[in-house]
């Protein structure tokens, strides 16, 4: 795992000599990213870019266990063993997307039961940023998928994975990872239901601009939420998530742990971040874990 360094005489801070050089997919500008994001009094305390790694979440969790401070950001130009929920694998061509993890330590002011809002918060932050910086409407599929519209169809362009980790004698820390397809071409899609910002006709595919926008948005939303003690209503997070969630109002199939299934209409996201499914028998069931499938034709 090697860090991408800026080179003297290169004003952009980009290295065009690496083995993954692609004129349509330039490397990230580390120096400019640090200058724009690591600010006095700000959330982000360090930012590293590596050429390739298995999983930025795994690497940053190891740093967290060693006592890394809140606000560490780890970005990979290529992620070879990225993980999603339910241990699904996530991979994409080098420099075709934004793959990063952040280390958050909400502290004792945020009750542990509210930490489940962090992946939803991240989704809101990413969607807000992409709307402004890329001109793309990004919908949220509960609990952690980022959807864009390609040829009139919803496609998954990204995902979020939040994992709690504990340092010996320290507070809970949460590593939140984001994977977002930026310039992925149709022929490079891993599955037909995948998408990318390019295929959604984004006005910008500049990964530096997009990453800065996403991290600044995440800093704002996280700050509001933490100041409110993690309260999703007081921080307006619950309202924002509800407004951007494509799952609500849809007929869904919830594939639950233990092989059980629940079919009904997704009617709300409750105060604990759970999806509330109304079944045909009149029951309302909060779902906190499982896989949600949007049922077509409903």
C-alpha cells in the first residue's frame, strides 16, 4: 500500500507517471485536497491517498484501534476488496470512482443507540453534495445505497458501510466508508443494475471537486447531528433522509436474518433509523437489519 505523493514542478499536485495513468482518469491531487479540507477547527485532521488497498474501512479501523484521532480520512485510487453490507464485495477500475473512509468519534454526548444514524447521515451528505457539485439527483435506498437515474431506470451508483470499532479504554469510534462510481462506462459495469455519475449525465466528473464537496457536506451534517446529541429530529436529519429516500412509499420485500421475509409498503423511517414496513394484514414492522428489495411494478 503506497501513498500518492505530490511531485515538484507539478502545480496541480497530480502524478501522471504511475502505472495506472489514464488521461481520462487522472489521479487525485493530494496537496490541494489537504489544503482545502484540513482547516483549523475543522473536522478533518488528516487525509491520505493510497494507490491501492483491499479496503479503506479495514485499514482505517486498524488506525482507529491504535488511537488515531477523529477526522482521519483515507482515500484509495483503487480498492481491490471493498466491502458492502452483508459482506458483499465492491470493486471497480482504478481511478474510476471515489473510494474513501472517515473516522468519527461522536463521544459521550451521542448515545450509542443513535450511532445507527451515521450511514443514513452519510447518505444525506453525499446526495446533497452530488446535487450541487455534479448536477445529479441522487436518491437513497434504505439503508445505505446511492441511486442515480440512467435511461429512466434507478441504478445503484454507490454504497455506504459504517462499522463500529473500540480502542482499549476509549470511546466507541465509527469508520464510515463510501464507494461511488464516477466515470464507470457501460461496458465496465459489474452488473446491469449498476450505474455511475457519467452514465447519469453528471455535469462534472472531476473527482477532486466531488470529493471536496462530499467531505464538506459530511462535515456540516455530522456537526449538526452531534450538536443535537445525535437527535435525528432536532438536527433535521430524519426530515432530510425521509425527503430523499426512494424506498418510502414503495412496495418492498425485506429479507430478514434467519431466512425470514416481510412484504409490504415502506411507510416511514423511525427515530432509531429503522425502516417501518406496513404489511397487508395491517401490521407495522420496524426493520433494523436485512436486505430491502424494491418490488417492481408497485
